[in-house]
């Protein structure tokens, strides 16, 4: 794992699904994608049937879910696609139908 990194401002600077996951998602969902429980509950992404739907993941990233903030709004279309594709192909997930940045752009809130 790389050294700690803090993105400046309201946008994430990380590139690639692995870096985005490691620096943004793993704090709650854990490095192995198995989630955590304690003061709060963070669902596992490992072998999670919900990640079969890239559209579901887009929705969670753009709108948040329960205690998860809408972090996808602070990512570019490419970053959203990269982190979705990373989660869908790691942690025991084997969904090879990649989502594109163009698809993310079309689904982004506030786009007409």
C-alpha cells in the first residue's frame, strides 16, 4: 500500500480503481472488502450480490446509502467507473461486464 494521501479540495485526485478503493473506500469497507461492524456497520463488498449491478453501485456512489455519503459526486466519471469496475472484479466478485465513463456521465445526477 502506498503512503497516506489526502486529496485537496472537493475532488479526489486518485487515479485507477485500486487507488480509489484503497484511499476512499477501504477505511469503511476494509482493505479486503469484507466490511466491518462496531460503532457503525459497513457492508461487505466481497462476494456481495448487490455489486452484480453496476447501476446499483452508481446509485450508491451518487446518492449515498444509510450512513455512506455520496462520494461519487466528488469523483470524475472515469473515477466512478474505475472504482465500480475494481470492486466488481475483486474480493471474490467476478462481474466482467465493465461500466464505462460515458455510462456514468449519462447517469450522473444533474445531467439533462
